[in-house]
């Protein structure tokens, strides 16, 4: 079987390959290069959104040459469904962010409620700047006005899994990204 034909089955839903592992790595390497240039001379704080962004964040951060700090935040909006709820729960305990350049690392932006809630929340810590880096974006889904400085790749509206992204908590450990086949 050709790896492009590989299908993933989770709870009777079929997913097919959308973005291969090599393409993901090259997207991430270019993004890291831009961040290294843009933040030259700064000591940014990367805020990783758990759990989805863990794969993206670790691969990106290995390519970051800046002196930097890493923090994590837990945010939830999907639960067990495939529809973003818009009701974002944030769990966080962060060290001092006053005067810092923050870069939020997120797996995917859909309607934008999660990142909007997080950026608004982080502003309360009086950072110098708050920017966003996402691996994937579904631009047609956006419901809030959000400035995203780094976007790895725009994708269609379909539900995706893999490389940190889950369907009902399954599929995060896949090295590639897969899209829902039959809707
Ligand atoms: P937003 O608040 O609608 O932008 O949703 C963003 C969050 O929903 C992300 O952090 C993901 O956890 C989740 N999400 C959005 N789209 C997908 C998808 O296609 N697959 C898996 N999770 C998704
Ligand atoms: Mg997420």
C-alpha cells in the first residue's frame, strides 16, 4: 500500500492523508527562520496551547536559536464533537510576563474564539507584545477579527487529525495530518 493511500479509522470515521510528515517539517523550519529573524535581540516567551500544539511546538522550538522561555496553557473548545463550541475554557498558571514578547503556539485556528480568548487573557499580564503562530488555519471559518503573524498552511473547512490534533482524543500521535473522508 502506498503511504498516500493510508486510511485512519476512528470511531467509524474515515480519514485520509492531507499533509505528509516532510511537508510539515519544511513548513515549520521556514516559520522558525522567520521567528529567529523577527525576534533577533529579544528573549521571547513561547506559550504552548495544550494538548494539540505539543508536536508543532516541540518541532518548531528545536529550530529556534533565540534565548527563550516556554510556558504551557490548557484551552478547550471542541470536547468530543467536531464543532468548535465557542465556549473556551482556559487553565493557566504563568510566570512573570510583564514587558515580555509572547508568541502563542497553537495547532489550528478555526472560528478563532480560542485564540481571541487567550490573547485577551494574556494582555492582562502587561506583556510588550502578543503574537500568534499556528500550524494550520481554516480561513473560511473565522468568526472573530484576529491578527495571526505566522500561519503554516491554510486548509479547507474539513475536520483534520494527526500531529497533535485529535478526534475525541484519538489521532494525536500520527506523524502526518489527515482529513475526514466521508461526511
Ligand atoms: P477555534 O476556537 O474555533 O479557533 O478552535 C480552535 C481549537 O479547536 C483548536 O485549538 C483545536 O483544538 C480545535 N480544532 C479546530 N479545528 C480542528 C480540527 O479540524 N481538528 C481537531 N481539532 C480542531
Ligand atoms: Mg487546541
